[in-house]
């Protein structure tokens, strides 16, 4: 009989496990990059507003939603 432990020792299982772990790492790195990019955009909104850019200009430049930009400006006022 082929047990779960026997399966875990097979090369196919080990390769699939390694592939799954690597895919998870790649997805995690991508998600982290996206979160970092968004955080940088959000941090720059108040500075851009103080420089005289309109909410619409900031939203367009940072590729963000106008409401999101408005909310951040209002929360920093």
C-alpha cells in the first residue's frame, strides 16, 4: 500500500512542493511591490497638493481614483 509518507518522498511530490513554494514566493513579492507602490503614491499626495496641483491633476499623475486622493487630502488637513 502506498502511504502519504511514501508519496511525500517521491520526486514528483518534492518537485511539485518546490514549485508551489516558489510560486507563493513570487506572488508574495508581487503583492508586496504593489503595496509599496501604492504607499509611495499615497505618501506623495499631500506634498503634491501643497505644491499647488489640483486633486484631478494628482489623481491623473499617480493613476489613482479622484475620491481616493480627496480622502487622503482631507485626512491630512
